[in-house]
């Protein structure tokens, strides 16, 4: 009986350790990026203090992934802003072009009379 409870304890501890090191939820904005990074850094510090170097390394890997995701998110947001700016510029240019074409038609109409 003692051996099985000991094995159960080892399995439970292993599962708890892996649950702690599970990948975190997807990051959606810059605020959650910063919060996620801070949480992982805090957990890495705690793991280091407790001598759990494997867990610390797993958390460091997760942190690197989150940092990369946040960098991509930032680039995507920058691209979205550029797209919006360019779309506004295109609308403005189209309006100017339509006005110039209308002016040209008017001038051509006056000449042909």
C-alpha cells in the first residue's frame, strides 16, 4: 500500500509540474503581451529560487515564444495602420482625380462649342 501511494504522489507531482509549464493562452494585444511576459518572468524567478531549473528553462522557452508572438503582433498592428493610411490616401487621390476629370470634361465641352 505504501509503495502505491508513493507512486501516486510522484505522478501527481509530475503532472503538477508539467501543468505549471504548459503554454499560456494566445496573446491578443500589447497589454496582454506585457502582462504575459511579466507573469512568465515572475514564474521563472520563482523556479530559479526554488532550484527548479528544468521548469525555469521551460518557462524561458515560453517567454521567447511569447516575445516572438508579441513582435509579430506589433508588426501586424503597424501593417494595419499603414493599410488604413494608404486607403485614406487612395480615397483622397481618387476624389482629386474625379474633380480634375470633371474640370477637363468641362473645358473640352467649352472648346467644342
